C-alpha cells in the first residue's frame, strides 16, 4: 500500500532522534565502547533487586543484572523479549496475513506503548490534518473523543446497534464519495474508521464476524484505514472469540490497539500497537520525541510474568478475568430486571464492563446523573459525554459493573430507579402546571 497520503503534515516532518538510536546500540552491541549515548551509569541506580509476589503464592525475582536493564533506557519500540512474546501472541490469536506480507512497509510490526490510549492518540496525530474526515460510531469512548476533537477533523457519525457498526449505513455514507481511484483535494474520502469491536465503551456492543468482513471490504473499496481499539478483546463472555480486523487484513490497512489494563493492571500502563511497519515506525518517531519509551521496569516485569506463565498461563488468567466480569454482568442484568423494567431499555453486552441504559420519558439525563444521583449516593455517567456532539441532550446512562460488589450494584440501580421515578413525577408536575396556565 501507498501510505503517504494518510500521513499528517506533523508526522511527515518527524525525523529520527539520533541520540535515541545510539542509546539503543548499547543493547544490540554490548561490547561497543559507548561514548555517544547519554546513558546514566547503572552503578548509580539505588534499587538493586526486587521480588514480586503473585496471587498464586509464587514469586518473580528480578536480580541485580536484570534490574540494571529494568532501570535503564530501552529501545523506543520496546524491550526485545517482550516484543518477541507479543508477536507470538498475535500470531496465535489472530494469525495476521501481514505477518509475512511483502513489501516490507506493509509487514506487521509491533511497538509497546504507555497504555493503548497513549499509542492510539499518537496514531491520530500521525494521520489527521485539520479538515480531514474520519468515521466513528456513536456513542463512543470519551478518551477517543477528547483526543480527536482538538485536531480539527470532521467526525462523521456512523449508525450502530447492539451488534456494532451497521455496514449498510456505512456504505451509504461512503457513497457520498467516489471510489478512491483518483484522490483530489476536494474529495477527501475519510482517512480512517475508528471502532471498539468488542464490548464497546459505553454501548457494550460487539461487532459480528460478518459485519467485520463487510466493513473490511468497504475499507478496501474506499481505501481507508481501520483503527481497531480492542481493549476488551480478552473480556468476551462467549468461549469462541470473534475474529479481529487484524486477522482479515490482507492489505496492511488495520492498526490494532491492545491493552493489558483489564487483565493485568491499568497502573502499569502497558499496551501495544500492531500494524503495518511503515505506520508503526511513524508512531515510534513520535514516541522518540515525547515519552522516549514505555517504562523499562514495567516492561521487564510484565515480560518476566509472561515468561513464567507462557501463552497458556496468560490466556488462563485472561479467561479467569472474563469469567469474573461475566458474573458481574449477570449481577447487573439481574438488578436491571429487578428495578428498571418499564423505566428503561438496554441490551445484553457480550463483552466489556458496561451496561448502556436508555431511560424512558427523560430526554436528557445530564443534570439527573451529575447532580441528583450523587446526592442519592450513586455514581453513573450521563450519555452526553459519549456523543460526538456532547451539547445535545441524551436519554442514556452508562453503568459500569466491574468494580462494585453485586450488593452494591443492586443498591445502585435501586437508587437509579427511585431517581427516575422522581424525575418523571417532576416532569409530569411541570406539565400539569403548564396546562393550568394554558387553561
């Protein structure tokens, strides 16, 4: 693929940081006399060793030699052994056609990021110039909207339902542009489609395999990229996981964001991007100019954990997390059936952490949730925050079932039901008062 027309002006202007490159030589050529890189001397590091206790009672030991690496700068794209492990994981889970793709710039490449949000925000910066068109389904993750809005792009809303983006609606939107055989300045076909394909935040929707295939074919026809933000991939509640866009990518047009926040730890800030080498290399240039790298220590720690577990142990841990959150989902669905029937509508999420609730008879939940719900002792999020135009009223509420206990979930939705009834009574009262004045 020719990726040049996808790049932003800022991304095209980025150059290699030679100092970072020379720092990385120390790992590749340890016998080299290092007089170029600004590496601190490890003899000055105050931490010597570490022993990490795991939940199963075993430990991970980081000895003196490994600790010196963990406290030192590392390669911008990540610690080599972690990158190798991640590549093997992607091959097992997704078997991307681009893993052995030619030419080289379309071949699959991975880089470690400080959480998937960090990596994806750098992807947006790499691709977007002011005035560019991009495609998003609505509702959408607040972090994504916060990253995109300041970039001056035109966010085009793609209709979706319980099964994610509706391909027919996407095709109708794309038909406004001619098929991208001839690109002109006045015919800016959208550069990319962003989606959370499993357990969408906040909707809980999950794309079916058939829809993904249709969407990928549209991406090929209209020549746009797909940004697959699959933070909840490991939290799918059915045993057979849906195929990813990455597994379908024969062209090198998918950039996939993965996260360990939901199955290892959010505080470690370990995520990774998988995509065509040409584009991942541009993200790496950005990292060289910003964070320099993801924490060496957390990369070493996670790498040691993965080596201890192996792929099988990691996937068993992920499945345990998925089973826990499935039980949490069941607790929330039971509470919703108990307290919200007749007051609200929702559908059953097949992945993720959220129940997306549409309140009946209330056109805007913002004040009810941000003020009155807190007074009742329950914290939820109003639907407005997840809309492309957050100034418009929204009847939706997002409830998260990950953290609260089943009893707390039940209490929370009971309080929400009480609040809805109070709000509806107030609306009815205002209506009666208006009718009195009218009469």
